[in-house]
C-alpha cells in the first residue's frame, strides 16, 4: 500500500523493530470512567471488513457491495499523521455507504509515541501526552460529527508499533491513550484502539491498570486467520461481548465488480459508526 497510516515502508520498519448487524449495549461495561449521562445503543457489525488508505470512490463502493464479500469498511477520518488524501470522504459519501449497507468503521491517526521509529508529523512527549490526547480526541469527535457519525459511534485510535519495553515511552503512550479515551467518552463516543499484537495493542491488552483504556481493541496480526477468537493472544476474558477486530492480512490487491483496490483484510466483531 503506497501510504497508509504512516507509510508502507514505515509500517514495516516499525513492525520489524518491535455480515450480521447487532444493535445492543455491548462493550459499555468494559469502559470505565464514562462521564456521559446517556449512551445510545451500540451498533455492532460481525463479519468481514476492509480498510484502504484512501476511501474508495462511490462507484467502487457500490460495486464492492454488490460483490458482498465484505460488509464493513474502515475509513481514516483525520489526524495529522493520516497518510493519504481523502477526496471521496464526505458526509454524503458516508451516508451513501450506509444506505448501501456498508458498516463504517472510523479510524483516527493521532499523535505517535516519542520512541517510535517511523516518521510522522505529530508526536507527544511524557509532558504533553495528556493534553495532546485530549486535543486529538476533540478533533476526532469534530471530524466524526462532520461526517455524520453520531454520538454512540466508536472512534478507533491508530497507534503504530513502538518499543513497549521502553518504560518511559510506554507510560507516556498509555497516558495519551487514556486521555484520548476519557475525552471521547465525555462526549458520548466509544473508544477503540488499532495496534499491533506485538506492541501497541499488546500494551493496551496487558496493562494492569485498566482505568480509561479503550473498550474495543483492533489488533494487527498478519497470520491469514480470519478470526477474532482462535488467535486472540491475551486474557480471553478481555474485550468480549463484541469488542474485537483482527487485521489478519495487509496489502491485498483485490478486484471486485471491475474495481481494483489494495486493502487490508479484517475479521470484525465490534462497534461501527451510527450514521445520522
């Protein structure tokens, strides 16, 4: 993929260095410190999903929906570290995708850890982690809302690989993630995190202090296994009740309905956007 969250080359450097819809309230119990007074029912999708660097054209989305292999699509709604332009991603695009039956998964490429090797435009430090996390979350909410994604929707924070054995860096990252999560919840948006099973997702799944951690975890483990359960590498009691996504294959060039897109493949059992 030419440029994805950071860049294709950067992603692999970082990696080496370290459909049924269910409407329910699932996942809320796993989220602590939720200050919002009332939560809309969660919208959950279970099935196959893809993410692409750039949101595909409306014609491609229509053709791929007719193919019916995928039912979910992840889109990069914002963040200074977002790797690709989004000429198609508008409120009308999101509404059209929803009308076609797509389940839309919002991704936000926020600031990255101070010890991360990949190039990026925005980093946080130990001193700025909390403030940057809150600022990024408020921006993510504004971007989601502008696209017609209503309160109750999730926002998945994109956290690329970093050295979680670096305690100072890991502590700063957890501070940032907690601040991002807490700020989302105060505005009644659900929190999720996309990360690698060997690093960023592992840091969240294995943290002993669970306060203000995201209630949904999307882990990248490129093993080709289309599952969110059989290869789950952490405590089986964590992130149950429709709270997991698994990116199991990257950079898959696929043609459906005459439209070719390079995508990452995902097994999905987690919240998706509520479109208004």
